[in-house]
């Protein structure tokens, strides 16, 4: 069989994603005369099979896995499908009732998503012929595709606006013209060099979980756009057990990284909410934070060495020293660069032995103020568990709707503690109380000591232990929360989350004012039903904490000519202005992308933006990495609280 014939079959398989044909290609391998080429083709087929199989697990128009979603079952109750999560296969008998009573949802008003993108929305690719000719002759080992489904899959992240567009046919003004799948750092170097030669726009793509419009192609980009998908750069290059570090390709997905390290008895401990789908490169590019950062640190704390390919060449330090005093730290040019300077190809991270003991817990407090006071004291004494998160009353009550039995969390809590604490629990107002979930990790004695210390502090703030089971449920529910938006959209509810960091002395005011601002803005835009406006404290520090806000509204009664996503984004923008006016940061870990560039001058000053622009101009004078993230065109605006 000729090499040319095999290459044609290979390109057909990439375009069609016909997984059933992969077994046939293995049968044809024996017909290839060149043994080296035969080996190469076998490796390609295996890689391509796993890439497409993984892609096949993911939906194109919503969050998460295809087999996992909230939906009404035949009995008219909401059920979570699949088998991957704690709630999988369970009915949630109170969730529909909560949607109806809290947000005014009407189950009879069904707004389903399209099942396939609208063919009329599929823009033809812009092809640079000279680039393609040289690519096919010099970089033919780097897989590529111009298939419309591949292009569409790489054109978006997971903001409300992007998912809304996908649910309504996938009408994006601009999408990548080509998708490529490099496998090595050297592949990236060749790709960037060729892009520079032919003036091609490159947009790095990791896990695709961005919530900042970072992956949306600039609508006015006239050059050919190539999405550089790093998913095949997914290997652990080596583990250094003496220095407790690992060298890793940055396309690896978080859960895959932890699983492979665990086989050798190690972990990084980095667990962002999106770890099932987000990549190491994305973590570095956005300065990510994990739920267990109290023990393991944020991504910048884990990073020992990083390599990035820029249009001017490869940027990296010369050694793996744990700390270096060598002027301005180039790692901090790379961290948070959001794809505007180059492609992050490899990183060396700190690793740790797997913790021998893991224990969950939970605490209920009479009110949010008491809970915040407790978390502040725990942080001050540097006694925090691996994860400690505080839900406000709105989220605490929402937890009842996610119960898989008729009792719900409040009744379950009462069952667990009423024998010992019934006299104290009588003083708790269900409409004010809140809860914290805890995760302890480490050596057994250390875990036991820290657990006792945390509960002793909680007692000073009238906090009551609420059981390990509730802690486990609260922690693991984090990975399922994003699926809720899709069933909301089915019944004309729009929802999103956003985060900030804030000093301890501003936490209570900021949370109160932002939630009230959301309610006031909904009234301003004639949203008939009161919104769900809530928050939680998710990470704690010596000087402050991270706060997540969750906001959902019913758009069913907006006028016919009103765009619900536009209304939603105006309300969220107002909430972001309130965050800034109350001393909060522009972002704690999601990054800036394009969705927040209007406020970046306010956040880092004109000089700060000028410095970033100068670095961009030096490393990428032709704007090869032209996603237009991070750096704005507008001037600074100062915000004052409306409350």
C-alpha cells in the first residue's frame, strides 16, 4: 500500500472523525512496506483514536460530559444522568419546586437547544495558500483539520453568551480557519516560526473552559486564524523523586495529570473546579487557583520552571533552582499572559506524596457574619484545612433543593446534631444560617489535630459541627454546579458566576452590596421575578479571601425584542463595578480575557497596561498571537458604589 494512499485515508479520518474505521486502518498497516513509516502510522492512529474518543465524550453545546446532565424524567422530576458523579443516577425531588418558587420558572415553557449547529452559520475558512503549502510539506506530521465541527469546537469557551449562541445554532462572527494538534515543544517552535513567516494569527487552545471570552476570535481579524490545540501534548516527561518535581507537557488535563501522578504515589494537589476539563497550560496562562490551595498553593506557588515559545524565540530560565534573584521574574510575564505572548509548552511543578489521610467536615453558623469571622480567625492563625468554603444563606437553602431525598440538608443536619445541640440549634434562624464545608489532608495525626483546632475556633463563633457526609457532598457538588446552567436555559433561566478577591475588612460590605446591586439592576431592566443572588467564600489568605458570586434570573417575561443575554451582561457588568467600588479585585483566578478588558486600566493603572503592551510589542511585534485578550483600547474609569 502506498504512503500517499495511507495519508489520504488519514486525512479522511481526521475530517470525518469516523472512529469505527480506526480498527480498519490498523489492518492496513501490514501493507505498508516502510517499517518506520508503519510504526509512525500506528502511533498516529492510536493518538487520533484517543483524541477523537475523548472529544466524543464532550458535548458541543453545553458543559461537561455528554452522559451527564440535569433533565426532567418521565415522572416530571429532575434527575442527574450518568455515573460519574455523586448525584449521578439520582432524582432530586425538590429542585424543580425550587426553580418554580424561587425564580418563577414555568416547566411548560420549554426552550430546548438545537441538536446540531445551523449549517447556514458556518463561515468558510480564510486560507493562506502559501502557508498551507509549506505546512503540508514541512509540518505534515502535525495533525490538522479544517472540518467545520473542529473549527466550531475551538471557537468558544463557556460564558453564558457563548453557550447561548451554541444553543441557538452556533452563529459566531469569526471562527478558526484551521485547527492543529502539535505533540511536542519542537512542533510548537516550527508552527510559530511558520506563522511568523506567513503572518498567520495563532490562538492557543487548552481545555476550552475559559469563562472570559478568551477563545472568541476577533471579528475584524482578516488573517488566517489557526487554533493550536495542545491536547496531544499530554505527557509527564519525567518525575524527579529526589527534588519532588515533575516535568510535564502543558496540554495535559488536570484530572489526567493527577491520575498519572497517583500511579507513582504523588500529586500536585491543584484542584480547580474545572480540573476535569482544564489544562495545565491554561492554569498557568490564567494564574489559576485550586480548592486545596491552603496546603498545596496556587499555580504560581507550584511552578518551578516554565517554557514558552514566542515569535522571538523560546523563553525560559536556565535552571530549576527553587528561588532565584535574577531581576524581574520572567515567570510572572508568562503567568497570566492569556495567550497573547506565545504558547506555554512545558512546565516543572512541585509534587507531593499522596496524603495518607483525607477527611471531610462541615460547620453550620447562625449567620454569614459569624462564618466570615471564623474563617478570618482560622486564616490569621494559619490553621486552615486544605479547603474551607463558606456558603451564604441563599446557597445554603439552595443546597436543600439538591438533596436526593425528601429531607434535605436542614433536616439531615437536625438528625445529626439534635441529640447534643438541640438547645443551641433553637437559636438558629433558617433564613439566616449558613454553612462551611471542610477538607483536611495530610498525615493522620496532623489531620486530627487540625480538625480539632478548626472546630474549637468555630465554636467561638457559635458554629456547630454538621458531619462528614455533608462536607463530602458540599465539596464534590462543586464539579456538578456548572451542569445546572443547562437545565436552567431549557426553562428560560440564565445564570452565571463571577469571582473576586477582597481584604477581610471589606468582605461583609462587598457581599451585601453586590448582591443588592444585582437585585436593583434586575428591577431597573424590568426582570419580573426576583433573581437568585448569592455568594460563597472559596479561598482564604492572611490578608483576605476569594468570593464567588452566583446570579440567576428568569427572562421569560422580558419583552419580545429584548435580548436576555444582553440584559444579563449589563446586570453583571453593574455587579462587577460594584465589586470594584467596594475594594474587590477584577479577578481572583478566572483572568481577564476580553470580557473584562474595559476595567483592566482601573485594576493595574495606565502604567501597568503600558508595561504589558511594551512586553507584547517586544515579544510579538507582528501580533501573531492576536486573540486580543488582556490589553484594552479604552481609558481608565473609576467606579463609585451605587449603594
